[in-house]
């Protein structure tokens, strides 16, 4: 059977990279999407190829539907199929609500929410041809909790989770399973943009019932489970991976 192909948006660093490594170990051929840092993308591709994976690097702004179509054209030309989409690329403006401007809102919503809709549309067209597929998005507990300076990102992630439910129902007839994974505080490059990064990590480490903060591998393993056949009857759900911290008042 032809090896399956997985697209990971924002797959060159952090959580996306951890997901890519697990999928490489499972024998997937990989499409690694990145937006700016080609050096990091090439380093990740090299690591994945050392694991024996076939890797296609695609530079694309997934907040732009036309760029998304161009990305899928490259995938068609290189692999000719798609079985898994991991919607991981994320961005956002971290400012107090009263300091937000229209371009901050548009940028964040485009990358974090609009990207899922139009990437999922293109992915579904390819998945239907191979008998089905899996779509998993990365969310954040900021979608259900109020976090400091997190308005644009939190709202965009809440919309992403709602869109996950709609996609799950409408794509079910095509045998496409759609879910999301939501993480607590994870010490990745993205967290370095938070002005209160150290405070976030210290509080998470202190309060998390599991006794430690979430690591990228924790989220990657949840994604791997959701794209497995064992999870085929989990539909439209957001699985929270946070060591229990969101259960606390």
C-alpha cells in the first residue's frame, strides 16, 4: 500500500516539529509548511530524512487562500495524495484589549482560523480521492479561559474549535475525521513572545496537578492518537492536554 502523506502547517519548529517526528517514525511521507524561517525548516527536514522520511518543504502563508491553493498544487505534483492534515500554524498579536487595532485582529484570525477552513477544503478534496482522511488542529486553553494579553489569539482559537465541530459533521460523509488538541502552557518559541513568559511557566509548574508543565511531545502524542484508527469514533472534539490545570478555579 502506498505510503500515506501528512501535511503539517507550521511544521518546522516547536509542537509541529514534534508531530512531524512522530509521523516520520510511523512511516508517513511529510509535507512541512513554513512561513519565514527557511533555515529552521531545512534543519527539520534533514532530521526527518535521517529517520527515513520523504519530505517536501513548502513555504506558504496559510492565512491567504490563494497561497493555500498554490501549496496544494505543489503537494499534488510531488506526492499526488493527502491523508492527514495537521493544522498547527499559529500567530497572534499579544496586547491588552484596548490596544488592539484592526490589522492585529485580521492577522491573527487569518492565520489561526481562516487558514483551517480553506486548508481543510483543499485537503478534503484530496482525502476523498483516497477514501478518507484525518484533520487535527492545535488549539489553546485560552479559547475557554481569559489569559492576559491573549484576546486575539483566544478568540481565534475558540473559533477554530467551533469550526472543528462544523467540519467534523460536514466532512463525515467523506470519511474524514476532524478533531482538535488544546494545550496548556508549553515552553516553545511562541511563548517567548509573551511579556510575562517566566510568570506563566512558574505558575503552570506550581499549579498543574500532574506536577509538571506540558511538553510539545505530550501534544504530539495526542495528535498521533487522534489520527489513528483507534480514535475513528472521536469526532468534532477538542481534547485538552494540560495536566489538569484547566480544572482548577
